[in-house]
């Protein structure tokens, strides 16, 4: 590889080592050195990412490029390949066995998410130490052996449960978690105008705002959505989450300093269909859609730290760790029970260096990736929440204001369609003239939904089909507003 390519920072599509991506593409024989040089020259002249330029030149399709970037975790073949000690695996398996009368190798393999070939030597270790015994076999095959705990094994398993109550899939080492998270960075998201328009198809958004959203998403930087209440900031943030259509791997749990941290959360993580044969993938990892984690006024500094369960004696990952490789939405920012500046100070290092620091109750500190698109949503004036120094750290500031009359009508029509209520232009004009214009009320994007729901409530009570009428819309207005 020539020095020109080796020293060219354009090799890094997503902020990784400038030399790494180019070397890997060449090593995988996906492109040639002349093709890489030409792509770099085009990138320098026209911008964009390396993969996009290779695609435009016809050297490498984006689909193949993205598949190259995304590697599944290979199933371990030996105890050593798990990155864990034999003694740790033995203790975890012993706790699992405590809840089984008899078991086969396959039963344990399924529970701890490890291949039978890895489980076999661990069970043999337990047998040699007289913690388990062979009860019989339906065939002369080792896989058909039926085993059970001995009294000594049962006693030891109960002791281990007192030390740590975790009985789940085998954790992965911290370093494996770091590598996987960095390798599937949120900066790899492939957001196009088409995917953005599709994600926002149920919202009315002006063209200027849409043009700003696309670059903001693919930047992988933080976004600040601000403006008056009731105009769709939360809906905007959730729609951004819909643009993250790709999948990533996260571990069920990780092991740090002998302590277990559970990462996979069925509330925030949506499993995806496997993309490759189950047998070749390390089942300690779960394929999920890029996560979208939402928190609001309940957010505290404590929820951003590891949560130690004093009863089960293992940890739960904090919110930002669950959001890695995805989207973290902080809604109603400024409404939390702590001062906004205290919360913002917690984000200074993560936002700048893309790393975060966790502390175990033992005092051990360790580093994890901070790879997520953070969206702050607030209806409070930004300058009252943070100073200029912190505002600079938030890359994109997007104001979501009140809709114009045309936008308000478009929203009204969209809500009518969604709610199954026929739109009536004459009734809408009556509402606008007799209420909004007469009383000088500024329209909010949420008003159509709320006013039409009054109409639906009325139709359900009086048992007639929901419809817009002049009398009904004025009655809805009177119910909705105070002294209007």
C-alpha cells in the first residue's frame, strides 16, 4: 500500500483509524489499490464517505460495503475463545444446573448460549470435582448422557447464588463489547432522502427543516430540538428513530472485574431476524434493531450510572449504555428533578470524546464507548438551560416552531384521515376565522388531534358517525381552551 494512501485521512468513513478501513478493504480483496486511490481523489473533490464514493464509481456497492463493515460475532469453539476463565464458566453452569433435576449437554448449552463443544469440558471439570454425576444415557453417545448435581454440587451452587444471583446467558468480556460497539458505530447509518421522507411521512414538516435533519442524523452528533410546546418535538425525535433501520449486535451481559452487567433489555431492545446461520454466530450476542431509548422528566444522574441490585448482586446497564449504536432521546429537557447544568456537565466528556466511565461498587473504574445519537427536546429557551460553551458542544440546533395556516390545515387533514373523520373545508375555515383569528390564538401542531378527539368522543356518546360540524368544532374549542 502506498504512503499516499496510508497517510490519507479520507480512509476513515466513520471516525476510526485513518489507515484501518482502506487496509481492510484491500486485504479482503473487495477493491484494488488504484480503485481506492480514485475513490479518495473523488472524496477529496466532492466530499461524502469512502463507501459512497466507491459505490458512485462502480467499484463496490453500498450493500456489499455495509455488509463488510458489519461482522457477526463468531461462535467460540473452545473455552479460551470465550475470553472467560474455566472457573467462571463452571460456576455459572453450576447455578443453572441447580434448577434442573437432570440435564444433558444440550440443555446447558441452550441456557448459557454456548456451543456444546465449549460446555462439554466445563461439565467434565464439574464431574471431576464431584459436583455433577452421570445418571445414565439413552445411547452410547456422550451427548446423550443424563447428568445431575451431587449433594456437594447442590451445596456449592446455593453458595454461588448467594454471592451472585445472575443465572442467564454467558457474559462477554468488556474488550469484546468495546470492539463490537465501535465496529457498528451509529455513524455508519445509511440515511437517504428517501428513508428520511418515509420516516416523516405521517408528519407535516417544512422543507427547510427536512434539509437540516438528514445531515444532522448521519453526523452521529448531538441534536437539540427546541421550540414552543405542542408542536411535535417528541414526534420528530421518534421519527428520527425510524430512520435507523439497520441492525446491530449487543451482548446479553458483559463481565468486568469479575462483576456481571446485564445489557440486553427487552423494553428498549427489539430483536431482529437472524441474518446468518445460528450455528456460526456467538449466541451470547443478540441481533437487534438499532436501539431507541427514550427518557423524560424522570431522568436523574443516578439513572446514568450502573445500577447494582443488592438482592441479585449483579448490575443493570445505565440508559446511555443501552442506547449505544442507536438513539438516546432526552425529552422534556429542563424538567428533570436536577439542575440542567448538572445533567449537562455529566455529558461533557462523553459528547467530546465518545467514551463514558463507569464505576463498580468495588471502586473499579472502566471505560465504555459512548456511541449514540443524542437528541435533547425542550420547550424552554436554550440559553436559560446552558451556556454558550455547552451549546457549542451540541452540533445541531433545530427550532420546531408553530405551524403556518397552510401547515395547520395539512395537519388537520392528516389527523382527519388517520382518525377516520371526513375533512370538511367549510368547517375548518369556520374554526380558523371564528376562533384562531378572532381570539388571536397561535396554532399548535397538536391542536388538530385534540380537537378532533372531542368530536370522536361526542359521536361515541350520541352513537352517530364521527363528522365535522360548525357547532361541534366550536364546542370542542370551548372544551379545550380556558376562557376563549
